[in-house]
């Protein structure tokens, strides 16, 4: 009886041990633990692991390379992730490799992806901390996608309303059904081409004119290129300035003379005062003018008398004949 009890206990222990081993084996297989291969430790630091847990896969350039061993919070901004990497990757992964957190599939588990760096650094060793890249925030992506969907919905609603208005617009359909419209559009295109061609011809002509001007051709080109003309123009300007200066001096002299006359008139001295204010001098001057006029009349009368004299009559007749001969014949 006692022997039977011992056998039963041994059988139960054996069954429980086998069950525990089987559970442990299934757990390790489920976590992708290496049961028969050796590994080495690498670390990476992130600001946010976004749901990464121990046992998630680690891949190098898309190839399974190990699993996540431990996740430890270093401080409020840094989280350290320890990774168990297969030793066969020890000759491949270098210290400048970059680790990032991704998703295994579209909605699968989190996974750490390691990609090689740009520089040819040394190989990573046990316990090294490799570089990390900020993971993509899937929540932010989903929020942005939701906002984009809302914007698209509003755009579609507006487009639908626009189409409805177009369908209900009789004027637009009349315009589209107008058979003369294509002809008018074609004629407008022809006119536009003609205008463009003429504008090009005008531009070419203008370019030619400017080139001729630069080469000194034509009147404008001569004016621009002729140094003699520029010299003469400068000389003319200098002469005009000189004439202006002389005119200023003449004006000053006239002003001085006028001022002297005004002073003579005001003071009662000088010939100007005598000529303008002395009444006796004015009477004498008028008397002299009358005598001069009378003397002139007497001289004319004497000349008429001499013409009638027999001594000078022949002389004056000869002079009249000479005058008559000098007149042009009709």
C-alpha cells in the first residue's frame, strides 16, 4: 500500500514537472527566446517606447536579430531598452547603428528596427548603447488622419453643392450649348497670336533702334556719340552763362544810373533835374526847336529859289533826267 502511494507521488511529480517544462518551453517559444543559441546585450534609449514590452522582436534591416529583454525608466525623459541580440549579428551591428520603434505589420505588436549607420564605425560590443531615433507617434498620425478625413468630407460636401448648382444653372448650360462659342474662342486665339507676333516685331524693331543708337547711327545716335556736339553744347552753355553774367552787370549799371538820376532829381542838382524840373530850360529848348524848324523852312525856300535861278536851272534838270533814267522800265 505504501509502495503504491510512493509510485503515485512519483507519477504526479513527473507529470507536473513535464507540464511545467512544457509551459516554460511554450512561453519561451512564444517570446522568441533563443533556447539553444548564445546572445549578447545591446541597449538603446528612447523618450517614448509607445507600448513596447519585453519579448518584442528586434530586427536588423528587416531580419530577426533578437528580442527585447528589459525596459527601464532612467528619468522623466529617458527610457532605456535592453535587447538580447544573437551572437551571429555581433560581426554585423556597429556602434553607429540606429534603433527605432515600429509596428510589426499594420496593427501588430511593437518591434525595434535597427538600421546601419552612415559611417563605418567599430563593431558594437556587449553592453554598448547604440543611437536611437524618435519613433513615429501613431496617435498623432491617427488624429491627423481624422482631421484630414473631416476636411475631405467638407470638401466633398462643397463639391457636391457646386455640382448641384452647376446642374441647376440654365445660363451655364446655354453657354456650353452655344455652337458659335468655339468659333469665337478660335478667333480670339488667332487675334491673340497676331497680337503676340506684332509685339515681337515691335520688340525686334526697338532692339534694332537701340543697337543703331549705340553704334552712333541716325540723328539720335549722332547726338549721343558725337563728342564734338557735346563740346559745342558745353561751349554754348558757358557762353550763355557769360552772357547772363554780363546782363547782370549791365542791369546793375543801369540800376546805378537810374539811382543817380533819382538822387539828382530828388536833390535838385545835375542835368537830369534841370531837364525835368527847370521850366526856363524847357522854354529855351522849345524856342531852340522852333528856331531850328523855322531855319529848316527858310532853307527849303532858298533851295526852291535856287532851282528857279537861270544859273543852276540846268544842273537841277540834269539831275531830274538822271533820276528818270535810273527808274526801271515797265
